[in-house]
């Protein structure tokens, strides 16, 4: 698609004329016709009569297509998420579950039809992704009040600063998707009337904090009164469900990964003197201390008891290219294999697979002195991987930790299985590519 066509479609979208392929009905109905009914037609065209094989396969393919589309839509609402990265994993998962369902219930099915449907579904969503990624870019109008103009520093959207004439008239550009304001700012009467008019005419009006969160994946909190969390207590039902799922998955991983755990333990023992496991008190769920386990990746006597006593804060920090890290330790840290013993902590209910990373006790106490509301991150179980880890990586300085804390608050505010699935995929990407791992 050339640049002229792209500009034309963008102009149509901003003028309120939504292109056909951007409409949800077209994406779903067109996808069902292309990825479910077309394979059945082709199978019939090739001389295979329609039977219960085809009927069962079409029914299950319909469910897999719609379920995958729903999961994909839920996952990709989070900031910075590349839709193309999740198309294959999501639809591979739902089609695999659909196949297991057919096999388990011993229903007749057509392997050819399901294979064609799976392939065409992925093709359909990649085409939609290509088209929409070129046509859609957030475009917002900003009310110049309070902290709204700081949004111009956010680069993944287009911004238009509104202005009022001498008689108080404000013209809203027809191409903006929403109006952004600061609900805590003092505004003149003509701006208040303008916002009321926008709401009555159906134009979305958002607070700048909400928009910043959706575009950056961070939640800023300086004082409890300023937070945008809605509630300070995450979903209790999901906390309990997640704890059970964590335990069951940990049992399965221990059984499957036992040979790998044994080989790593032997390699550590042979490569350098010292214990196989590294133990460290860390701050955990509800602010309770627990002993965190990791495979040792540093020299066994790298930090002496005297050093720990004289400068415990410095001893607890692990910096980039730390000379204490062994050659094997560099590999273990880059591949995240050093984290595997934390399965013990998951089985004990002290940690989760996904959540804010637990900090050493001395570091946690130091950060809490420097950063307001730091201890709030302990409201959910700490995890082996988390939203801050896949977005930022390992940090130790206070300024960097402040940014990390904003990622943690975003995770807590949006605490859900959908965000956990995203973090899982991004963690697997880091493990296999090594990018972002520290």
C-alpha cells in the first residue's frame, strides 16, 4: 500500500469515516468467512462431501477463531504491545485446545479443514495488523491546563494543543480521537463549558493521567490522594486463583526440569568454590521477609562478612558487569536459569511466577526511605518475572527504581490474567533471545 493511499485512509479515519477493514464487524465476519467457511467450501469443491467430520471441524474452528480474537484484543490493549508478536502464540494455543477437545470427546473431525482454518486465521490477522498499524495512530486534543502539556513528551501519539479565541470560542479539530484534560486543574468557565459540550456530543474526554498510563505502561504515585488506582486492594479472587495455578505449575516444572536443575547444580559446583544455591532475605508479600533461593552466579566468597557489615547496602547491589559474576554465572543470568530455584519459594507460597521482583531486605528498606508509597508494591506476591523486568530490566539506582516502581504500580492496577500472559510471552522472548536480560 503506497503512501498516498495511507494518507487518504488516515484522513478518512480522522474525519470520522472509519475504513471498512478497521471496523470490528468486518474483521470478525470477514475473518469467519475467510478462515472457516472458505476451507469448508474448498474441501467441498475438491470433491469431499459435507459430513459430520466437516460440521464438527467448522463448529470448533468458529469457536477457536472467536476465542483467539477475544484473547488477542484483551492482550493488545496494554501499552507497547506489538500485536504481531502474539498472533501465532494465541491462535496456536486456542486451535490446539480445540483439537484436544475433539480428540478427548472422540468427535469426528477433518484435519485438512482445521489445518487450513488455522493457517488462514493467522494470515487474516497478520494482514489486518499490517493495515491497521499503518493507518491508526492515536491523535488527541489537549486542553492547556494543569499538567496536560507534559504529554507532548510521550512520542507514540500525535498531540494538538487547543486554544480559545477572545470571545471564548474553541474549535475542536475533526480528526482527534479524544480530548485530554487535567481534572484537578483550575479552568476558566469557557473551558468547562467546552468539556461539557464534548461529553454531550459523544467526544471522549480523559484525564491526562489515564492517557499517560495507557501509552507508557506506568502509574505515577506521589501521594495516596493522587493515585488513579481506583482501589488499593487488587482483585482478591484472582490473587487466590493465581496462587493455586502457580503451585500446580511449579509442581509440573519441578518434575519436567529435574534433570536440568541437577546438571546446573553440578556445573556450578565444578566451576567455582562455594555453595550451589544463593540465599538472601528479601521483602515479600504483605511486607513479610522470606529467604529467596537462586543458583549461585558469583564467586562463593565474593562478599565477605566484613564487607556486608561495613557497607550492607553496597554488598546487596549487583551492578552491570559486576566483577564478582563467574563465567558460568553470566550465562545463567542472561538465560534467567539462575532464577529456577525460586520454584521452591513458589511451592511455599512466598512467590509467584509473575509479579514485582522481590528486593533484598536492605535495599527494600533503603528504597522505602527514599520513595513515597514504595511498600505498596508488596500488596501482591513478588514474582520471578514482572512488568518492570520485561520493560526495564535490572536497576539499582534510586532514580531508576522510581521508574521501575511506576511499572510495578501499573501491573498492580491492571492485575489480571491478560497482563500475566503478556509478561509470560515477553519473558520467554527474553530467555530465547537474551535481549533485555540482566
